[in-house]
C-alpha cells in the first residue's frame, strides 16, 4: 500500500512539474516569436523525458529501500518475539522449579 501511494504521489508531483515546465517553455517561445525553431521543443521534450526517466529510476530505488526497511523491520520484530518467547519460557520453567521445590519441602 505504501509503495503504491509513494509511486502515485511521485507521478503526480512529476506530472505537475512537467506541465509547469511545458507551460513556461510555451510562454518563452511566445515571447521570442520564434515559431520556426522546432529543435528547441524537441530538446525540451527529450530533457523532460530524460528527467522523467531519472525520477522514475529514483522512485524505484526508493521503493527498493522501503521494501528493504520493511523486511528488516519484520526480521527485527520476529527476533524480538523470539526473545520474548524465550524469556517467557524461562520464567515459566523457574516458576515450575520453584513450585516443585516448595512441594518437596512442604509436601503436597
């Protein structure tokens, strides 16, 4: 669920920044009155697609890191549960030994 949310948020942020970049590019072209040059638009589109690819790669890296942290958290939680179970077993055994000692002393 976290991964999907992170991916959607990243795409939303990138989409708004790309649309803002495209609007500023159009405004710059309108100011220059340079409509004959399509190389600027093509270069801008390639820059946007390259930036988008880089950002998607970073999102994938972040997802992998989140997954690794989630896995580590699960392992740590299992270890803590195991330690707690061992402590509970030790306490129960001590209580049984204590009960056995008392029964041996006082009879029962």
